[in-house]
C-alpha cells in the first residue's frame, strides 16, 4: 500500500538537519510507515500523519464527535476523499476508515469506490 506521510517529526538529538516533512512510502501495512521513513532518511521518526493512497485517490481519516444537524448522528467517522495529487476534494464517505480500505481486495475496493462515487 502507498501512504502519503506528512507532518513528519524526527528525533535528531538536537542536530540541525534538513529532513523531509512529507513523503510517499510503499509498505505492507500502516504499521510500517515510520520504519519506511527512517529507512529512507536514516533518522528515527517521532511522529507523523499519513493518508492512504489507492486507486488514484487519497483517503484521509476523519472523526466528528459533534452532532450532525442534518442526520442527527454523533460520533461520525469516515474518510475524506481527494485526488491523488491532492488538488481536488472529491467528497466524504461515512463509516469507513483507511485500515478497512487498505485491507480490501482489489475487486472489493473497486466495487466500494464505484458504489460510493455516486454519493460524493
């Protein structure tokens, strides 16, 4: 799976080092993102944010603990969908997260996108 990692913070032991604050990594699962960044840069990663890249889109986890006045729902989670180049917001899909999207087979993912694209 490909992930766009951003807001990367490194453990540099106080050294003034120019390091990338974002990059795209290709890993087996999301738990390997920090290791992939460290392997690429040679520095320990303290923290980062990451979005799943799949099927030409970027998927960013979202969570809203407030009341949705239109639906009456609370604790809504889902994903915001962007084009892979992050230029265009495509829409939102409730009740799915990037881990679930990453675990889908290619066919399941294709069917999911086809079904949900109509609601974007």
